[in-house]
C-alpha cells in the first residue's frame, strides 16, 4: 500500500506500528481524522501522521477538505486540552522528562508573549517541542480560554495549509511539506510576531498621542 509507506515515512515510525492505528481510523473519514489528531496531541506521538492522513483523505474526497481540517483541528485541540489538564494536575512532576534548559525557554516565551507563543508553537512542524508548550502551560495554569483559542487558530491554519497543498499538488504535497514545512512554519511565526509587535507599537503611539491631546 503506497499511502501506508508514505505515512510511515512521514511519521518516522515503522510501518507495522502506524498500520495498526491508521488503517483502522482512516476508514472513518473525519471521525478517524479527529481520533488520530486527538491521540497524537494527547497520548501517542506520531509526528507527520496527521499530515499524511489529511493528504490521503483529501485526495480521496477533495470536496471534504474543510471537514477533514476541522476534524483534525478539533481532535488536536481536545488532545492538547487533555494533556494540559493532566499536566496541571501533576504539576512539576509532568516536566521531569524535559530538559531544564528547554523548560526555562518555554516559560520565558509564555510569560513574555502569552497566547501568541502558543499560537506560533502550534504552527511549527516537528521536531519543534510543541508538547512542551502544552505541558508547561498546564503546569503554570495558563489561562484556559486563551490557550484553547490559540491552539484552535494555529492548528486550523496548519491543517488548512496541508489541505490546500493537497488540492494543488496531490500526493506530492507530502514531499513538499517534508522539504519546506520548517521554512513555512518559521516564516509564519515571524509574520505573526511582526504583526503583534507592530500592533503593540501602534497602540503605544496612539495612547501617547491621546495623552498629549488631553
């Protein structure tokens, strides 16, 4: 099965392990996409599998692309919330398997950029430590609403991008993602941060002008 080989290659796992999960879930369309995204975000790390299955399903039913992207987004968000609340309950014990240096960097990012850092992290592809952001957010008891909205926005944009690439390039979308995903992710992150910084500068200038006029 050619698509199964692609999934295994994208996820960086043996075919036998992915076949057990994906061959069962793919048959259920959006529901299977939802379940796979949930498992990947909450319990079973399968880097690249979501993208590969999204491509497969979109190729089979192009008109359902938005349904697949929505299902993947909701599944991933629910999985992240599950991991968030588990980490929140466990506290610092949830961070034991992560290097202290990485923990410190993520803490600084969350404290300095708030939900923006979660949004950017949700856009970046593996091996970016996205799960560490989720765990640290839970341990720090980051605002649940802002966390959820950031995950929803970032994941929906990411899965939409995969869907549009599939509609345009078909099966080659997987290779394009493998080759250019880091550059695309970093580019989007820079764009979002730039917009945020520009907006903050504009608001400060406007407040300064209002203060002078008063």
